[in-house]
C-alpha cells in the first residue's frame, strides 16, 4: 500500500482479492486449510451439514456461528437470553462450589488437620488456606 507520494507506508499491510466464483474445487479435492476456507466461503449458504473434510475445531465454531446468524431476530433474542441464563446459573454454581470448599477447609483447619492435607483434599492454594 502506498501513500499520496507513492511511497510504501507499510510492508506489513496488503490486500488480497479472492474471486470465489473461480474457486471450483470439490470437497474431495480439498487439501490445504486455505482451500477448505475458500470452499466454506463459496458454499456456506448451500451446506446443510458440516462436510467430512471440514471437521476441524475451527470449522465447528464457524458452523455454530452460522447457525446463530441465520436465526430470526426473535429466535436470536431467545437464544441469547437462554445463554445468559445458563451462564448465570453456571457462575452461581461455581461460586457456591468455591464457597463450599472454603467452608470445608475452615472446618478441617479447626479440626487440626495439616494445611498440606487440606490443600490436597480441597485444591485450595496455601495462600487461601493461611487466610482462613
């Protein structure tokens, strides 16, 4: 990319144009990750299921995002509310679990158990145990 004086202002930035209609490889012909991405970009609207050649984790995330993107506005709001509710419940459960560990550790410490044993059973750090 060049500035107004036709001098390159960055050797790290460049544009690459891809003409997807000219990408004609079939699923069976895909070899590289780059070819798989081009195939997905070219055929995403037509794909009903994730093809066997696109089973890598990154494509799983892409297809999940595409499923969410094609939801209607009401469906997306319901999905996001459901996801928020799930995350809230999960956070509450994790907090309760941590607080439960602290209560158990406190009781073990009052009972005279060594900090090493308490750490072994609860997974709490020595710093957390000395603060009890």
